[in-house]
């Protein structure tokens, strides 16, 4: 149960949760809290062990806990200031880290990465002068004004707009209405992005180092295929790497219009490339039949998350095997397959197993693992929260 002392609500957690908190894990689950507890969304809660000793301060998920964490820890130091001032400190530290690991010319990157920046559930992406806030927990919802104030002061670079994306709705937190499209620079590439629109917060910023590697790996004259292309992050990297033709495939025709628009932005002739609207989970065999006479030297396969819950893992792995079986006939002999998973439960080991199994069904064989990739350094991982390592990428030489 929750109690109040000196104006602050506190809860007692069991011994296992106390050990986890002391080890640095940022979450506390509902069944770890003693008694029947009703907590208000965003309430700042003091967490104590069974002896009554202070463990941490945390933000509450709210009365409807569901199956997720009940509390997200914001500090383990009883001397730390109230949340508003703590936000300034945390965001300042996040900014300094990005100043170290993101090139000054790069204007699209993750500024705050939740648990890894000691602000669990809070994500902030920068798109030039626009910041997009996204929440993985509603515990931050009552504190959005304080978040925006801290971002304006400690966000580092010029900030004209701060917007909050919740599901498919966008709300202004600071500045006038944000532009529908902005241009960002990423390690020498330019991209049009719709801040707060589409998937994630508008762009897959986490794949930046993997786009760099794909660009370096592509050779002049290659034919390249980008499956689940979205707005063409990998497509542009392939073309700038020298591919004579890039075929970008996505289920959404409107998204492919944005994908095509990226090419002239990078002084590339979009007429040399193709953009196909296909449901790849249904139409991959037909695509393979159409393209098999002219195999691709490089294929990128970066599907959406397929296992958001543990119960989905088996079906996700079957889907990955089907995808790899389907793309096998389109890949040139000793071609390179770049395959990715954005699901923590499906990491490098599982991804390689499924790629090998699927390719084998199409008569192909993985000869070498050329490289392994993860999210960029603007998406760090806390050593106390290995669950934060969610993106896995493999470069495979296929015979």
C-alpha cells in the first residue's frame, strides 16, 4: 500500500525489487509493491525497502497499471532536487554526451534516450531546430511543461519548436506550429523528415551508423534492393555508395513519394531508381519472380518490429525465416545481405539463425558474417538495463 509522510507518498517494495533497484534497474513492477496500491499518474513516489530505508524516487504509471512497470526510477539519491531541477541536470548531461558522439554537421539525432539517460520512458529526438518528445510511459504526461522548459534551456542547439507526439496526434509544447517537413543532415546525407509523423518520431535515427556502413560497402555498378524502405534512409545510402539502381519497396505508396523525394535532395537522379508499393509479407514471392533474372548485389531487409511481446517471438521468427527464404532467389552469388531486427528478443544470435534457416530453404548459404551493427551512440545502453539494446543488424556474405 502507499502512505504519505511529510507531503510525499511512499511505497514499500519486496526484497527482490530492492536488490534490482540497488543494482541500477530503472523499473519496478506492480507485484513488487506491498499491499493494494492506487497511484496517481505522474506522482513522484518515494520507494523504500521492507526495513523502511530509502531506495529511490520514481514516477508512477497511474491507477491503470496493466502489465507494464508501475514505477520508473528518476533518482536513487535522496539529496537530489525536485523533478523540475532534476530534469535540467539530466537533459544537460544528455546534451553533453551527444556533443561528444554526434558530428556537429549532423542535425538529426536522439537527444534523450529514456533509461540510458536516467529519464526512463522519456524520448526526445532532434530534427534540426525542432524537438519531438515521445513517451513510453504516461508517467511523464503531467510533467510535459517542465520537460519543455528544461529542453529550451539545456537542449544545446537552437530550438524553435518542441512538439509532443502521442500515438498519431501531435501537440505543440513550445514555439509556433512546427513545419510539416524539415531537412536534416546525417553524416553527409540529407533527408526530408516529417517531425512527429509516420513511424517513430518521423525517421529511424537509430540506424545512422548502419546507413554509414551500407554506403561504405556498396560499390559502383551494384544493383541494390531496400525492403521495408520507409522514407529511404538506406536507399539514399546505397545510391551515394555507387549503386547504379536502387529498388525501394514499401507497403505505403505515400511513404514512397517521400522516399523518392530524398534522391534529388542528395544530387541523385530518382529516375535511375525504382519505387514499388508492395505488401512484402504477402507479395515477396511475386517480387522475387519479377526480379530474379537480374539479381541484386546488395539487399537490405529492415522490417518493422515483429515481437513487441514475448508471446509474439515464435511467430516473429517464423516471419523472419519466410522473409529470408523469399529474398534468397533475388540475391546475386556472393552478394551481401544486410538484415536487421528492432526487437530486443530477436538479437544477433537469433537473427543469424533465422537468416541461415530461411536462406537454406531457397538453396542459399551464409558464407561469412561480415559485420554486426547496433544503434548509434546517440542511443546508448545502460549497463543496468540490457533490455535497452534492441537493434541488431548483420552483414552477411551469401553463396
